[in-house]
C-alpha cells in the first residue's frame, strides 16, 4: 500500500499540509520545470492529498523538495484544490513551523525556492515567521470592470507571487457571516475579469476598514478553487503593499497590519527592490501552529484511491 506522510498546520487560520515523505519523484531541473512536471503528470496526487476524502477544499499543500540552488534550505511547490500556486505566504510560514517541528531548522533566516522565485523566511522563537516575498508590483491602476446588472466596479491588478484584483468599491460589509454573498460576488468579478481579457488574475481581494483599531485594513480573499483565505493572505497582502507603495500611501519600513475576514492579522511592511525601482520587496509576519501528523493511505484496490 502506498503511503504519504504529511504534517498539517494553520497560519492565522489558513491550513497548510506539507508533504514530507512519499511525494512524487519530479526528476532533475529547475523548480519551474519540476512544477510543470507536477502539473502534467501528478495532478491526481495533488487532488488526492488536498481534496476529500483525505482533506478538504480549503487546504493548501506544500511539496517539499531538494533545492537546485545550494544557498537555499529547500524547494517547495504550493498547490490547492484545483492546481498549483506561484507562491504562498501563509504556506511559507506553515512550512517553516513544520520544519522547526521536525527539528530540521533553528530560529534564523533561511532561503526557499518557489516557482515564483527565491523567498527568504526568518523563523522566530514565538511561533511566528517573517517572509521576504518575491518582488511585487501593481500592473494596472483603477481598472473599470463591468459586472452583472450593468454595474461597474473599479480596482487594481497587482502581482504579489500570485495575480490579484484588489477592490474597495464593492459595497459589501466584510463579515464572516456574509461569506456566501462575498464568494458569489468574487466569482462574478473573476469571471468578468476573464471575459475582459485578464485570465491570469485568479485571486480577488476585497478591502474595507478593519474591525480592530490595531489594524489598518480588513480583507476577503477569494482563491482560484472557489474558497476564501482564512488568513490575510501573504501574497494578497504583498499585492496590497505594492499598490499602497505606488500610491505613496505607505513608506518603506512603515508597518501595515492586514486583518483577514476571520479577524486574524499579518504584520507587513516593504523595502524598495534595489534591482527595480518599480517593484517592492514585501515583508510579512504571522504565526503558525502544528495541527496534525498524518499518514495518508493509497490502496491500489480502492477504485476511488485518487
Ligand atoms: O498566503 O499567499 C498566501 C495564500 C495564497 C493562497 C492562499 N494563501
């Protein structure tokens, strides 16, 4: 019987499942080449690790691998209920806490290869991790988008390791009790973006004032598989920082507290990218906790095994 060992954690409410033993052999090459192989040859593995009956649609998986670059601690491919992600902020925090749980790392800074680029993560001693994300930027400012009922909304398109449409002008209260309406609305926005010629944008991020006086903003982040992020979303917060930086609304080093739809927070700031003045290096700090160590079974006689 094939077995796969995973360790589960949650980062500010959003789960991460790290595959530590039994993942597919992806051969030689860069992490992007390995990611392509994972997508084309092992999609059944992705789905079986994440989706029911072994998991749930809200899980984000992390396939741990040897790095190509010797300066990196490891490589990782993040994946969800429908495909792979370029980068994942909450997942990187969960990965570091998992590696600490396994005794493989000590507090300090470590470099991690992802398909979106190399990121740096510092493990602290209080269950928190700081991630220096991939260079992030706003691509389109104030895009006007027609949705149903002849209504027009406005928002920005930005990259933070994944592509986001960021919108304040939605008219909803960002309350967990409204999650069904928020999900329906963000699906409609995503479809409108795709029809309008922006198929790469697969994350929709709505903003409102925060509920806590300690925070600067609250968000609802719709992910490609039709579920919402329980955390403030590391790559989504990075995209937000890129927009704020370009607007001149947040200075390098200034703290931004991003609150999620569940009320959890990430502490964020940014540095200028020394290699490109139009990009920033986001810095995101949040906490993760281990929730389970599990062996997944794949019985060859099980007709629904994958
Ligand atoms: O934290 O970057 C993130 C993320 C992406 C999708 C879910 N979480």
